[in-house]
């Protein structure tokens, strides 16, 4: 006996099939998980709908990090009764009709699945009214089931309220972080929306209290300045090969070790794209050390059919049809503009309100610093003993018994320490030497829980994101162990009270900024490696620089100190060699002796 199976094929009555077609409700719940990852994804979708409806004022209220409630109210076009009933169903959209419409998409939404997905994992109610209707319509849903539809009195526009998110997906609840972290993600989502839509007013309330209010601005630049609160940002714009760029970017000295402070937008969509972030950093040229990213915002506008936004469930990634060309155009445009602003002209770019460091602020720390650092070991290390451990190919210093045994001759070009050894002239890079020494001592004292700190007479404030504050609060022990004691002042300010004594020449807020960026962007690195990077960055900031004049005593102190570094003292923590040598034999040969 046979009967038609689910797909219309013949199946035996006693089926041995292991495979089942999932019921539509379950399919939908699984798909919903891709769109709605956490409360901030709900906010993102609802805010995008409000923007698509032409709203000029959007209010977002959240309770308990969005877990108990998210309410988004807009003054956009609203929906008729028929549309209110339809909009919460899967694949219900007014934005596209055919696949080809995707090529010229002018809206944020297009898949018609956001409201349905949110409704599948929450208790959702929506009320809406168009300007043509005397009253509005409200629909109440619970886990995809329509509970009621009724007429209501309401203002023109739409209000969506999402309660008890993931009440029917307990597994997802387990992955959510504290309400402070979830609130921080929501704040970041609203910030991106505000940056991308400068003319719209965005009001964000948290647990009934006003949290953010982005007033309407005339353009991207004004909104970015107001929203990022950084008036050192400079505006750049230009067009090339069909790509238009508007950017508000920081001076290189404000650059950070991660791209967290760099907001990128493609056709007004916030995107996370490493290669684009890298390209923006790359456009600064040599004024930006490798691995650093400027802060600010970059808005790219190009023909919609040059971009595929349908590659990520939350539409936070895009693909360019001509990826390489677009990136190269971005690089060219920005580097040209940055160059014109004199920014990439040299080590000290002319940046309107940037003061080049004064002579006193770059002068070498007194030799007391070295005494204080307590380069204690009396036993100079025999460099030859290091060879098995670490042997640079040129073996610049093999046969040499410690840097202390070199006769210091001169500091040249404000950069190089030239010394005489038994067989050669030794040339050391003063920055790399000092960086290695500082790194070593920071590293040792970090591991013995004894980083020496200096308490600031005037604690410094760091304006940062709520995520930073949340991170700093939950990682207080690690930060203190790094010598950075800080307290929280409100939701977006950290106050630094101590810094490592070995990093005393560096602005405290920069030390904290870098440490937070490195720790938060740990990625695939182990915690130990991340800490090493934080310490290396501290050492690099604090170390003497090219151009710092050193006395003979200071140069000799450096050589002694380098001997006391127990490992890898032939390279700076970033891998550059510290020393090179020119053999007397070679010189004599060249001179025909
Ligand atoms: P999409 O945005 O991809 O079309 P959604 O599920 O987010 O899908 O929304 C479905 C439809 O509901 C939208 O196409 C739009 O017509 C309507 N809609 C949703 N939110 C709003 C809103 N805030 N104002 C007006 N219409 C809305
Ligand atoms: Mg949508």
C-alpha cells in the first residue's frame, strides 16, 4: 500500500525515513534566531523600519537591557488596518516585489521577516495609524500567534512594544550578558543609526530615564561631531569612480589600537568590515603606526547595484561587487584628502588644534627614572648565552660580553647610539632599546603582581562608550594589576587614578584607552598574548623617541639596563632589531687596508 508523502512522492505507510520536514512554526523559530540575536538586534530592526517609514523622530525605551521591554515609537507614515494585520507575518514586506528590486534597494529592510521573527520569540504588540485614517489599529502577538486585532486611538506613526524577549527560547537567554552589557549594545546600535541619519531625532530612554538625545543635525558632519563628542574630528569628502565619501576622522595621535572607535557606513548602513577599516587606516600613510585605527565615521555612498547587502542575516556585512576597486578608490580619495590637510606630511602633522609636543614634554626622563626602575641585577648577561634562545641572523652582538662592555661614542641623528666594540661599530636604536627595557620590567612586574604605579595628582577622565564602562567594571582586577586604577563616573566616563610608573610620560587617558581596546578585542589571542600587547603598547608610548636628546650618562645607563633584560634583548617588543653592527674588518677592507 502506498500513499502520497509530504512532498508528493510515494512513501510506504510504514516509513523508515529518518528525515522529517520540520513544522513551519519551528522552521520560523529557528530562522528568527538568525535575525534576532540579542535585544540590540530587535532595536536595530525596529529603528530601520521607522527610518524606512520616513520618521523624523524615533524614541526607543528599553527596560532591563531590552530583556523585559523594548518600545520603539516613530512618527513615520504608519500602516493601514490591513497592513497592520499582515506586517507581523513571515515574508510580508512592502519594500520589494521581485528579486530584481534588490539591485536598486532604497530601504533598510527588504526581507519582510523582522517583525515576524521578533514576534516568534517574544510577546509583541504593534499599533499604527496613517495620516489618512481617523484612528489606528493594534495587533497583539505571542510567539507567532495573533492574540487580538482591534481599533485604537493613537497618533500618526507606529509604536512597537516587545516584551519578554526569548521567553520561549530559554537557550538563547543563557547567552545574553548582563543588562548593562545589553543596554550598551543597544546604545551602540542607536549611535550608529543616529550617525547614519543625521536629520532624524533619536531619543533613547533606559529604565524610564533619559539616556541619549540626538537632536536633528543639518548633515553627517554636525551629527558626528555632536554624537561622538570629539571636536578634534576633521571633515573630508570627495568622489571618485562613482564612490562618494564623507568622513570625519581623528588626528593620528588619537588613533586607537582597534577599529572600535571607527564607525563605517555603506549607503547609510552601519557595517563591520575589516578590510574597509584597514583601508581607512592605511590612507593615513606613515603617520599612523601599523595596527592603529583612527576614530570617527566614514560614510560611503555608491550605486546600490554595486553592493550586496543580502549576505548577512542582520545586514551588518556588505559585499562590494568590485571589492578591490572600491577599496582602492577609498584609499586614494582619503589619502589625497588627508594629505591635503597636511596630516601625512610628516611625523608631526599640522592638525588645527594639535600642539606639537614641547621640548620639555619630549625630553628624556632624568636618570632617576632609571634608578627608580631598579634595573637591579648586577650580573650583566652574557649575550652569547642567549644565542640558543634567540639568535638574530646577523648575530649582531655574538662574541660581545654585554652591552655594558661597549664604549659609547655618540648619539647621532637624535636617534642612534654609536658604540665601539672589540670587533665592530655597534649602532643601537634608542627608542627600540628603551622600549625593550620598559617592556621587560613591565612584564616582570605584571607577572609578580607588583607593577609600580604613580598616583595622579589630578585624576584624568576618559569619555568612552557604555561598553567600555561595563568592561572596565567587570575587569577591574585585571586593569588594577596593569597599574591602571580607575573608577566609574556616570555611564560613559571612566576616571584614571593611577598609571604604571614606567609609563609616566604617556597621557593616562591614552593608556587606559589602549588597554581597553586591546583587552576588548582579544579575538583569537590568548589572554597572556593580549596582556603582552597591552604592555608593549605602554612601553612604546613611554619610551624615548627619535629626536629626544640624551646625555652621555643617559646613553650609558641605557646600555647597562639593556644588559639586565633577561630575554629577547636584541629586539623591541614589536620585533624590530635593537642593534646592528659594522665590522671593522669590512670598513678596513673597503678602505683598501
Ligand atoms: P521589511 O522591513 O524587511 O519589509 P519587516 O518585517 O521589518 O520587513 O516589516 C514588514 C513591513 O511592515 C514593512 O515592509 C513595512 O511595510 C511595515 N512596517 C514595519 N514597521 C513599520 C513602521 N514602523 N512604520 C510603517 N510601516 C512599517
Ligand atoms: Mg524591516
